[in-house]
C-alpha cells in the first residue's frame, strides 16, 4: 500500500464532494492510501493570488509545511486551483528570496517551517505515470465500451507549469479513459477556460464560456464530458437552464474522470457520487465483463 499526503481543498468538502467520494475508493482499489492533512486551510485559490501574491503564498505555504511534517514523500491535490496555487507557491519560495523571507517569518509564528521541496501532484499524473495504465486495466471489471467521452482538462493543471502533460494538447486523461474502454471524441477545446469564477461575478461572460465548452462537446457527439476540476464540473453541470434561456440547448452531462474509473472498476453509481449531478448520465451501453467474450 502506497501512501500520499492528501490536500482536499475546500471544494472537495463542499460542492465538489463527488470528486472525493470517487477518488478515494478508486485509489484504494489501486492500493493507494491518502492521509489527509490535519488542520489544513484554504489554499487561497487563484483569485487571492491576483489580489496579494505574498499573503497568498503565506496561506498556501502553511499547507505545504503541514504536509512536510506528515512525512510522506509526495502530496496529492485533486482540485486544479489548489494544485496550481500550491505549485506556484513552491516556485515563489524558490525563486524569490524576499517572498521566502516573509513566508518563513509568518510560518514561524505558528511554529512551522517549510522547505518547499515536497512534490505536489495531481491524481491524473499519479494514476498514469506512477501507477500506470497496465495496472489500471487489471482493475477494470466492466469496460465502458461504447461510451463517447470528451476529455476536458480545463486551463490550470497544464498551465503555466506543464509538469506532466503538454500545455496545448494534453493526452493523459485521453489515454486513461481509453484504458477503461471509453471512446474518445476529438475535442479541440480541452484546455479552454470554462469561465471559472466569472459565473459569480460576470455571469453573462462566464455562462458564455461554459456554453461554448458544452456546445462543442455536443457537436463532437460526446455522451459525457470528463473533467478533472471541481469548478469546471460545477460550471458545466449547474447552469444549463440559464444557458438554454440565453442560447440554444447544449445539455451534456459532466462528471469527474474518477467517477468513470469507478464505474469501470465495478463500483456503484451512488458510491461514486454520480447521483449528485444535475444532468445525469444516460444509462451505460451494455457492459461486457473484462475477460469475457464480446
């Protein structure tokens, strides 16, 4: 059993809880255990970075310091914003002595210190590059044959740091979903922004961004959009009525890639949080058990 430190972030305890509900049993099936950071705090999210970068680094560094004390070699951060901010903070600590000094002084007040060298990884990276597709294929009990999926990465896990995939045409999730038996539809908008927090500040602009993502998935013939980000999933799943009132219908279900993994592993939909989706997936095509004759 391999252990990782685990930073859930705020979303996976709230609106994105289905992500956590599916991530943990999927990793457990692959002999990976997550140990959640004790007394973690919000990473500051990407918005805080645009307001006060130094204070945002202090907030984020506290989580890195707690993770270092936990003693595991690496930390998993599933939320795209958390993953980005934690890694950006590490870069600030390394590249800016002035920021490092302020951060260390603040952490000292809480009896903490931070080296800033703990790898912070996205679960997609761990699944494909550490566990490997061959091991994942071994766990597939009900291949998702016939399910046409648009893999949507969003704009944060490969930009600005392309640590585990290409910035413009990432394929990690494509290959993972193919290992589950899915059919990947050509999806050129896989890294285009969904609108992010604009849906709460500039609704017209934010909803239009989501509409474009959904419209393209429908045009490509996707049965479902697979995403890696709780904010992306929320935007693409929650605003269909408002989008349809302003533009044409583009109703395509949006789920986490971990939920599709769980289905292929033979787990129940409710166990994976699929009942939480506003737009439910259609019944899957008849599944053939792995190893059985088609």
